[in-house]
């Protein structure tokens, strides 16, 4: 009896120990790092962070990126998921091709888009062939902030829409097809069915996708770093720079705490705003 | 109000034929049951009428209008689904109002029709609740109310009672019948439960392997099945089928003999369990194997010349397994069936 009661705890023990060692301990250490200066509690690191030239810029850029990328990704993934639902044959193949970017690391994805967008990249070659430009255009320079931003958005959308798609496709498959059929019988056209039936019933999946994607988008780094270096400062990029370039892990930890706080806040907002009351669940 | 004409409808899934050249007329205001075992094509036919499935060939007319190529919403019908398909994110009121809202009805009209439909199905107390808070039977009522609220010309029902428990099913069955009788809606009702079809329908179409075996009034279907399949599927217990050798125009087994008109040397006698009398001597020899007291009758299962048969006798009859009884089927109620093709043949007597 005693053995049986202990067994579940024994089985989850390895995962728990692993997470405590590699997640909780570093988290506590990071918090300590951020809020200490020479062994005393202090806000020096945060003051240093806020006083830095790139601080405001990196916050602005990160939010701008999140605001541009997330709605675009949700809309695209919704359209793609609805299209996949309509397929009879080849559905799995299309899904498989569409989620290939999931298997590519974000740094590699950044390098792919660098190869396309840099001075002598594929994009300029094509433009040159079409006679649209004379010589190489520097799309990713700090002097061209708009095209640099568009480049980063493109790479992020290309890289990370697939995870949203996977969540939404799974969610759509959970909705019994009779709901749509009943709506169709009772007079709803395709757009009305999508708005009044599919979208409300898909809300829990949209919520999960939004939380996951937003948290990851606030942590955006490698894609931006590959495309722009520090020409387009973002929060995690600044943490990296403070850690490795300025060798100040206190300020780097302060950035990490800030990113965590923003992510938590976003999650709480999504959970509140997109709540499905239990009585409205199927 | 409108009748339905199903004209040479055929449905193939790849090489498999789900429906073969099916033609069927449903009268205006009629209640027609499509009855058959699972996989017989009855749900496919219903979904083709609804427009949720496309026929391979053939046409559907509703109220004289060719709707074969129209989407479901333009066919002027309502449907009740097996799993209800009551929208979980809308209140009962909004569920019932859904069809009217889609038609762009004014709020006053919506309210009037929702209240009328809710009254018919006795769901007024739940109008502001969400379906998750309702029992299966209540959800079923919501689904029917949603269908009746739009005052459809045609109502399609796909096994609407099969998810309810036995007692509730019986209750809903009689209630459905009275509600639909008073509304006079043309109804096509799919079921695999022959009691349900018998109890509800004006006519029953018995389907088997994608064809309609027989279409008739319930009592006629029960008494005069056109095929062995119909006799075996309609009625509980199923009809007995006893093969008898034929000599000189007489089917003879044991001490039982009856004139028949067949060119074959064997004929199958289709006999209902209650159309058999136990007699002192003569008739068919019946070896009792099992006795089941069913309350209103005593059901005996046994063998006639090695062939399985069931006989319903008076509940107070004193019979035990191992007994041999003499059975006398009432000749006028026997259905003679050609064993080669399973079809009933004309009565000789």
C-alpha cells in the first residue's frame, strides 16, 4: 500500500529534480543577481539598465515587433488551418510542408533570411535581374530602419507561424463537424459559420497559441541578431550584450527579469481576456 | 409545407456503392422513417436530402423545386442531429433563435417563435442556460425546438433518440409524435430501431445495402414483409423462417401441410411468433430449448425439424425446456418466401 502511494511521486521525481536544478535555482540566482550590488540589496542594476541609451529603443522595438508579428501570425495561421480543413487528399503532406520551419533553429532561420536580404543576397540579385535596382541595396542597414524592421518581421513570421498553425489545426479537429453542419442547415454562410461557430469554439486554442507565441516573441533574439547585429536592439539582445560584451551580469539579469515580467503580464492579460466560462465549454 | 421527391439518387464512395438508384416520394406532411441496420445507406440518403453530402447522380425535389445543386441553407429545411449539435457557446434561447437570426427575422418575431417552440418542447425554464448545464434529454429538446422554430417545410432527423436512455426514449418518442402531428411538418426520420420507426412513422422505408427493400405503412410492413430481410428486421422477435419441402403443390413439414404456388422443391414459410397456436396433435413438431417469461407473453425458443424458431405463448402456459409441442401456424398469416431470392411470393390459399 505504502509503496503504491509513493510510486506516483517517485515517478515524477526525476523531472521535478531536473527542473528545480536547472530552472528554479537559476531563476533564484538571476533574481539575486539583478537585485544585488556587491552583496547588498539594491536597484543599481535596474538604474543602470534604464539609463542605457539602447534601453528605450530595445523596449520600443520589442513591442513593435510583437505587435506586428503576433496578429499577422494568428491571422495567417487561421487562414492556413481553415484551408487545411477543407482538403480531402494530401492534407497531411501540406501540413507537413507548412510546418517544416518548426524544425529549423531560430539562428539558422535568421541566417537564411540574411542570405536572401543582404547586399549581395538573392533578393537584390532578382531585383537587379529585373532591372529594378542598379547596384546592391543595403536593406538591413541602420540607415534603413523600415526595411530592416520588415526583414525581421518576415523572418519571424516565416519561422514561427507553424507552431501557431499546429495548435490551431489541433483545436479545429476537436470541434465536432456537426456544429458547422447544423449552422449551415439553419442558414449560415461560410463567413458567418466561421465568425459565429468556429471562432468562438476555437477560442481556447487561440488563447494557448497567443500565450505561447507572445512569450516567445518577447524573447526574440537570434533572428534579429543574425539580420541586424545590434542595429535593431531588442530586450534579449541587450541582455546578451551586457552579459558578453560589457561583462556585467547584474544588468543582464535585470533585463532577464524585465522580459519575464512582461511575459507574465501578457499571459495574465490573455488568460483574463480570452477566458471561456466553464458553462460555455462543450 | 412540401413533399420530397428523390429521383434515381445514387451515391458511390470510390468503387463502393452506398446508394443504388434510389427513387422515393415523401408526401406533404408525411412522417417517413428510413429504417435499416448500420451501413445500409440511410444516413447517407438523409445527408444527401439535406445537402450535406453530394449525390453521384440523381435529383432531389423539395416542394416541386429542384434543390439537387443548392447548398443546405437554400433548401428550406431543418435538421436534428444524432449528437444534438446544440451550440455550446450560446444560451438555449440563442440556440433556438439561431435559424431565425440567420434569416434576419426581427427581434419580436424571434422572441415569438422561440417561445412557441420552447413551449412545444417544454424547455421554457432553461432558455437562459447554457447547454452544458442541461441533461441529454433536455439538449435533445433544444435541438428539436431549434428545428421547429424556423417552421421548416421539411424536417430531417438523424437517429435523434439513440443517445437517450430507454425510458427517456419512450417518453420523447410519444412527445415527438404529438408535436410533429400538430405541426404537420414533412419529416424524414432515420433510425435503426424498428420499434421507433413503427411507433412514429406514417410509412417506413426499410433499407438494406443501399437499396429500399420495401416501403409501406408500419402494420402492412409487419404483416406482409416483401422480403426475408424485412421480415427479419421488423418486429421483435424477428419473423421465423422455416424451410419446407414442396411436393405436388403442397408445402409439407411434420403433420403440417399447406398448398403453395411455386416451381421449386423448397419454400420458406415466414411466420410471426404470435401467429402460432399450440395444438394437441398434428402440426409442426417443436422442441423447446429456452423459455423466457416476458410478462405479457412467454417466449419459447426451440427447433422445428432442426430449424431455429420462436413462439410466443400465453404467459401462464406450463412449458419447460425439453418439451415437445405441436404448433399450428394460422395459414392466412404465413408469408411464403422463395428461398432462392428471399422475396415473398403470392399467397396460394
